[in-house]
C-alpha cells in the first residue's frame, strides 16, 4: 500500500499538468496558458505547438503576467498562469490580491517548481513562502496536488471552478499515492490510511513520506492515520476535527514555511475547537545550498522526521 | 458585538437614463469630433457637478484628479466607446478601465449618467456597506471592469482585455486612463512593452498629464519628461493633446493609424474648472467645505 | 487603569513616529527616510524641512523604494522606508524577501496606515494581510506598537537593531496603554493586567480594546490577563507558555487577517507545547465599505467581541 | 533524520591572488583602454575556463550567460573598478552588482581571480551547504554586494548604492550588469527613472545584449528595440558597444560626460568563445558533457 512495499515509480507532475491542460484546451477554446519566459520550465512546448495563439508569453514580467491574465479573463478566457512559484507569488502578490482575488476573476495561478524544487538555486528560487502568502489572500482557493492523478484532477477542477485559485504543481518527483476511486472535491481531503493513535496530515511531496512514516510507526506499535489535505483553502475542517476526535495527536508536514502554512490552518481549527498536541513540520527559514532531497532530509522532512514528531506529540519522544 | 447596519441595496439599472445613453452616445460616437464636442462639454459640466456634490456628501474623495480626468472620461464613455448599461457584461462591449482608481467619484458619476445605476445613489459614496467604495469594485458596481486603487494595475489588465479581443478577432476596443504620477510604477512599462509586442492597435492608453501627483509636481518628485519619447520608444503611436478640448480628445481616441497601440498624452489641469482648485497640489484629496462647493457649482453654471 | 475609567486621549501615532525619527536623525547622520510620494501621508514634512537631502522620494514605485533602500544600506545608511502598508508589503514583497531579509540588510520597513486605517478606501488600501505576509519572510523582525510611547521605542529600537525589521505604525487613534516603566526589548511582550481565568493577547489598536474587555469580564467575575504582544517576530514564547499554564483559555486579537497573523503564531506555540482552548479574533476577509471604527465593530473587533470570545473559550458562551 | 554533512568552511581570503589583483588592477585601471585590453583579454580567457570547469563540477549552471558577460565583468572588476579583497566591505570600494544573478559562476570565478577566496573553492559550486549557492549570497560570499537571482532586483539596489555615494559626496562608483531579457521587468524602469531624476552620474548600467533570454530570442519573446531610445528617453547617456571588445568596454566604462547616469548597451554573443554554444538558446542552462568541456577548453587555448 505504501512506498516501502516495492520500488516505486516517481513522477515530475509537470508532464501531467501539461497533458491535462492540452486535453482541456482541445475541449474548451476559452483555455489559454500565460507564461513569463517559462514555456520550457512549465513544460508547455507541446501546448504551444498545438495552440500557438493560445500560449501567451509576456516575457520576464510577473506583475504584467497576472494583470494581463485578469484582463484575458475579463475578455472571456480562462487563463492558466504558469510561472515559477516564487516569482509568481512573490513578485505579483498585489496583482493576485487586487486583480484576481478581490476582483473575483476566474484565473488559475499555477505555481511551478514550488517548495525547494530548485534546491541548489537557493532561497530566491525556493518557494517556501507561497502557501503562507496565498493563504493571506482572501478568496483564493489553494490546491496542493500530491501526485500525477491529483495534478490532473486539480487542473480539471480549477478550469471548471469559476473562481480564482492557486495550484502548487510538484516538480520534485513523487510516487502515485491517490487511490483510483478517491474523490477530488473542493475542500475535501483524502484519507489514505486509517489509524487510531496519531494523524499525519500532509500535502504535496510530503504525502508519500507520511505514508512511509505510517508504516514505520506501525512497526513500532503506533497506529497512524494518514490524510492528504489537498485543499489548503478551503480546508477540510471535518477531517481535521475527526483527527482531533479519533486520535491523540496530530503531525502536519509540508514543503514550506511553518509560519502560516497548511499546518497553521490545521492548528487553528484544532485550537479553536478541540485542543490536542500538534507537531508542525516544515521549513523553518531560508535553506542552505543543496539538492531538494538533501534539503528535505536536512530539515527532517522525511519519514524519520515525521516518526520522531509523532512520537514526541504522543509523549513518547 | 456586530454592528447593526442596513446595507444600501445593490445598484440597479436606471432604465430611462440608460435609454438616453444608448441613443445619444451612438449619435455622439458617429458624429464628427467638432459636432460632438458641445454636447460632450455639456455632459462634462454635469459630471463635474456630480463629482463635487458626491464628495461633499461623503466628506472624502480625490477631487483634483476627478476634475482633471472628467473631459477624458466623458469623451471616452459618451463619445467614443460603446458600453451597455442594460447588460454590463455584454461580451461585445468596449472596455473602459480607470487605472487611476482613486478617481472613483468621477467614474461613478459617469456610470450613473449612463444609467448603470441611478444618480441619487451617488450619495452612498463611501457610506457604510455601500457598493460605492472609495475605489471601484467591479463585483458591486456594474460598468466597472476591474478593481483598481493601487496604482499601476489597470493598464496590465486593460492590455489583457485588448489582447483577448484581438485573439478572438472581435471588434470592441479598450481605453485605459492612467495618472501621470501613476506611470512611475514599473508595472506600466511592462504592459507598454507587452501591448506593443502584441500589436494591440485596439488599445488606447490615456495619460492624464496634470503635472501633479499626491505630494508635489511630477517633475519635482520623479521627472517623466520627455514623456512622448518614452512612449514612442516603447513602440506606441503617440498623440499629445489638450485634455480639456473635447474635439481634440475625440479625435485622439480614433483608431490607430500605424497598427500600434495608441498613447494619448492629455495635457490637463488638476482641479480643472474650479478656479481655486486648479493646479494646486493640496486639492489632490482635500475636501471642499459647503461654501466652497457652492462657489464651485456657481463657477460651473457660468 | 483602562480606557473605561475616564475620557481617554487618543493619538495618531504617526506624529510620534516622525518626531522620534527626526530626533534620531539629529544624532545619527546615517538615518535617512525613503518614501513613495508619501511624504505627507507619512507625516514627514518636518523631517524633509530639516534634512532635505536625507528625505528620498522615489515616486510611486514600491519595488524601487525597497531596492533603493537596500542599496542605501549597502552605502552605510540606515533607511526608514515609509509607505502605506498595503503597497509596501504587497507590491515590494519579493524585494523585501531578497534585497532586505535574505540579504540581511539593516533596513527599517515602516508600514503606515496599516490594518483598516484607510477604512472607506477599501480592501486595496487596507493592509489586513501584512502581518501574515511579513511573518512568512524569514529573518524579518516584526513590531506592532500599540501607542505613542511604543511607537517611539520601536523607532529607536529598530534604528539600533542592526537587522531588518517591519514596524506597523498605527494611524487609527489609540489611547496610551503602556506604563512608563514597561520595558521595550526584542521579543518581549508587555503584561498590562494580571489575571487567572483567561489571557487576552492583543497587538496595536486591539490592545486598548482588550483592556476594556478585561474590565467588562471582571465585572462578570472572570479574571482576564491582558498581554500586549508587541513583537510578532520573534514572539515572546515564555509569555505565551505562561498564559497556557496560568489561565484556562487564550483569546488573540489583531486588526488583520486571522490566517497566519499574530494569533497563528500564538496558536502554534500553544498547540506544540500545552494545548488550551483559543479564540482568534481578526478580520476574516476583504472588508465592506465603512470607516475604520465601523469596520472594527462590524468584525467584532471591540471589547464586546473580545468578551464574547473569552466566554466562549472558557465554555461559558 | 537530519542528514549528517560537514559544511565546507567559510570562504577566506586568497592573499597572494589578492595582492596580484590590487597591483595589477590598479595598473589596468590607469592604463589606456588599448594598453589594458590584451591583459583583460587574457584574464577573460582564464575566467571562461573557470566557468566551464566550475559548471562541469557542479553539473548545473547558466553557461551561456556566463560566457556572454565575461568580458564585461572582467573589464569592470579588473580594468575599471577598485574592489578590495582584503576588506570586502571597505566603505570606499567601488560597487559591482550582478543583477542577472543566474550568472553566479562567472561572478564567483571572477571574485576568486581577485583573491576574495581561493580558486579551488569553485569546486564547491552548488554543493551541499556550500557558500557558493546557485545565486550569489552576500552574507556568505565576500565581494557580493546584494543577493540576486530573481531578475530585476540588482538595478534598484545599485541605484541605491550610487545615490548613497552621491549623498555622502564620496568618489566611488557603481556598475550594475543586467540581462537583456531581464529588462522586461518593470522594476528596472523604475530604477532607470530614479537614477536619472537624481542625476546619478556615478552609476553605470550595462545591458548584456545577447539577444537571447531563457526560452527564445528577446525580440520574439517581447521585443526590446529600439533599446537605445528607451534608455535615452529615460534620461540616460547611452553608449552602444561590442561587448567582447575589451578596449571598447573599458572606454564605455569611463565617466559620464553629461552628468547623467550611463547606460552601456553591450552587444554580446551568448555562449561567446565556444563555437557550439554561441547564440544557441539551449545553452542558457544546458550543462556540457565532459567531452564538450574538453572541446571547449581546447577552443579557449587556441
Ligand atoms: C501602488 C500605490 N502607491 C501609492 C498610492 C497612493 N496614491 C494614491 S493617488 C496618488 C497620486 C497619484 O498621482 P497621479 O497618478 O498623477 O493621479 P492624479 O494626479 O490624476 O490624481 C498616490 C501616490 C496608491 N494608490 N497606489
Ligand atoms: C523574476 C524572475 N523571473 C524569472 C526568472 C527565471 N529566469 C532565470 S534566467 C532567465 C532568462 C534571463 O535572460 P537574460 O536576462 O537575457 O539573461 P542572459 O541571456 O544574460 O542569461 C529567466 C527567465 C528569474 N530568475 N527571475
Ligand atoms: Mg497627476
Ligand atoms: Mg540575454
């Protein structure tokens, strides 16, 4: 059932992102892709070949990227804005706030290579802040797919949603973690493993690591539930409440800052309704130099780190 | 304790006014600039009155920039573009974008004059829970294309509108009005480059060149000259006009002759029409006393 | 002791901000003020008169504002960057991240008219997001003065701190709440009222309202401690732990988004160490039109709202 | 489980190299452009070698832009400016800012050549916990003025440096190097306006005009021409040169003759010096194989 059982295939989800976008674009001529000199890095070369007019490249200009996309939405298009996550969210934040969220435009912001996917390129190219920044933009839906299947579902869902959203597209390779029959619904988490002692709530690249951790905890006699939170906004509040109700502690894990991210959203629900011990795993500060997997290990964002946090939260540290 | 306050209702069509707008604006659009100018001047005077009383009622506003942009806005909306108050989101409408969103009172007054909502609703300006917020909100105010207020946003959005129209091969066009201080924002130069690159001859960017920004003259704060050369070097067809001459404005709002987007540098006077406000920096957002409003309305009726 | 006792004088803290900055500039020629056409709105006319060369106005250009300030710091100056909070934080976010925080430049970012101080001007001019956005910039110290005395202390402290910081300068009028002998130290909160049942943790404009709420709760037989958190980053963790230890519940109150703000910082400490019920008061979403005080009441950000939240958290709702 | 990994130590002064830099660069600074050119060319070849082997060791990098900027960077740092490896934060140093921060390998190679740290440390480039991050970090690398990487940051910061120098009345100057694709970012045009407004004749902005950005040619992606007119209309003294001609570069880096800031549009070739990389978009960040590095080094030694 989990990543430990067998050698696991892993995927760079940009391919599924691009394929699904092309499929959508074939069916709906309102779909356009908007880039900032990021056609290659967003894997949109094939999209451009098939729809040369509907791939709009505004050059290296992120404020314009988002403003133009809001204008394209005004003109009846459904823009998928595809840019490296740190520049999209950090450079165009006020455009995301005013032109997209506050103006309630159906624009799909696609943060490529998020978290520490650009490991060695360093903190300017890391997007550990995006979930915190985007959570503090009212009205923006935030989706963090964990694998290829969810990436495809997220693209389809966002195209149909009619409202602004931010999709965090994984580049760091991840295994498939989503059961074929799992629902993909607004504000709905996916419970991947049942468990009674502790709940591990993860998003994106951390989901497969939480599954590994759950296996390890099981071996230690600790029953760990695993939840893929998928929607950071709106959060699956009932699923969080169930975790606080059914299990004695919660561990959250995300490839991003702890301040204000998914874990903070979970902590708020728990603190306001049913306090239980929580451990929030994430990136504490600007990262040093290193590859993505080096950095994830460096910050304890792996199965062992999650196991340690779970034991600590259960008072078995 | 949540305050108990009845929100003013949503803004609804003013049908008689909308009917007049549709007919008269069609005539003015088709008329020659010199034929249309007197009527556009009359409407502008009415809008100036509405701006003054709207700001008086609210006790807040940006009167200087409202009055400098009035003739431009009226000529765009009444004399050049085809808006549709009966169906504000008519896909075939022309787009008018006010990038200098602090001049919401001018925009609201003009939209009301077109029947997008009744003129008497202008007294709600900035009132508790009013749809007529201090900066335009498209979700609440029919006729507003995008929410502005932070400077440097409307132009990229308008560029996207025009690009969308061009991609669709549709005939409608987009006019965006910028403050001169506003174009110190780099986001505008990103949009200027994009519009030129995509050959958006269906886009007109108007700079309300009143020489003043919030705190001082533009050339003292951060000089913009030679402004025409800036636009030309960014690939635009440039037209420099008197921004209070309705005939010249209507001419300048005519189609591109080069296949390039058109930049209209409209020389204006901040506070135009009210002698004691004209070209004075403090009237950027000073609020006239009742007596000053009386004097101002008197000047306008001369 | 609190605002209910007598008619209270209230202050727009910009005057104290400007006076203190002038005093500093007289003593230290490295101090410069940097503005974005905001000389008047930042109350810096007198500063400019006295130091015409040291008031640098870059016009309406916030990215440049922050970048130029980082360069001035490189050249040996201590720039106080003074701009309306929503534009400073939202428009120049990536400059704040890369040029100031990650480059570790001693730049003092002064967010003027924060929260909903520009009431009727609407959400584009509100800065309900700044604390969440700034908390997600590693290495940035965040200070929210609550009254004139703290505003002066914050300016002095930031000038001496040697590290980047964000000061949130109140414009909405507030009464004096800080005892003359209260310390002003990095990461140190100010306990204003002792209490044993519930702790009210507030910042900025909410502090005087928390004091009022404490009086009202007292009348209802509930002993409410009041803490002015002042430093959102670094947070006063011992003071939060003491609240969780000594009292049965915590209410946080801030003039800003609940997602990721001061309350979230408090909730994290509590959730990870000693879970107690929390209620987090703040602004939930983009505000409707109205004056600042209308909007504060609208969102229950007043004494009555705090009292209600405290009773709820104590299970006496 | 936190990985156990020993961080490479901090970067320390390479004293012999620093001594050579201080002496030789003073000679080159004072020499006429034509006298200095041959030595600057020799240093540039050495830097190109270091760039190639550094990227080879890391298995990552932006080789095309590194090679297009080499002659500009070497002429600035060795032939025009006065840096101080013995005291990297010497208040009187000149400032060199690499706005196109993805070309960190070129910067690190050049700083090492000046003795800011030993050349052998270049093998740490992008290694685990290395101070030599993929984009320059001033806190870890002596000689770096500000952390760059996101495009459009270095120029405003450099403008602040120059403004600071001018306010202080100090003689040091600032050179900032921009990519041509980079100047599509509006933040640059904000800085251009600021520098002109404040008359920063102590600032030189160099555009590495290699005609290519990440994905395609600049003129296909979002055209920049007429680029000289853009800078001139923003109030700059403009010099257009061959960015691989050391004599022309050194001349162009001379003082302003107009009291205005100086923009140098340096026509360059991306991948310059390596035949199979020249002017090819894929070499923006393609990594050469060992065989390709061998061929490249061979070309350089001709
Ligand atoms: C991004 C941003 N920065 C600052 C402001 C504050 N502000 C409002 S109006 C204004 C001056 C605008 O001057 P100009 O564009 O010339 O407008 P006009 O003279 O037509 O009123 C400023 C600085 C703002 N609204 N947005
Ligand atoms: C704000 C931002 N957007 C996008 C990128 C991604 N990016 C890195 S290099 C590059 C192309 C730069 O082209 P140019 O400035 O011409 O540099 P050169 O040709 O000299 O390598 C891009 C788009 C970035 N680093 N920063
Ligand atoms: Mg103006
Ligand atoms: Mg280039």
